[in-house]
């Protein structure tokens, strides 16, 4: 189902859009829909990448803590 919306577009952006749709031989509506979809995917991907970076940092930090604990155990073992 489609919904009708009204959007103000900068004149220069509209000119470039109209030139692009003419070259691609597609409707402005199709072009705008595809552009919004791609931009949405890009933003979701960027948000996911940020979450992965944060999780990776947390895992790396906790991994270092575990490594230090094992080193301490190894040092204790070697002193026996």
C-alpha cells in the first residue's frame, strides 16, 4: 500500500533528480522511493556497525581481564 506525502525539495536537488530519472528512464516517484530505501538501509547498517564496534570493545576488554587472570594463575603456579 502506498501513501501520499508532500515534501519540500531544494531546487538544485530536484533538478539533479529530474536529470537522473530522465537518464534512467524511470519515474521520479520510483527514484525517490528507491533513494529513501537505500538511505534507510545505509543508516541501519551504520547503526549496526556501531553496535558491533561497541560489543567488540566490550569483548576485547573482558578478554584482556581473563588473560590477566590466567597470567596471574600461571605466575602463582610457577612459584610453587
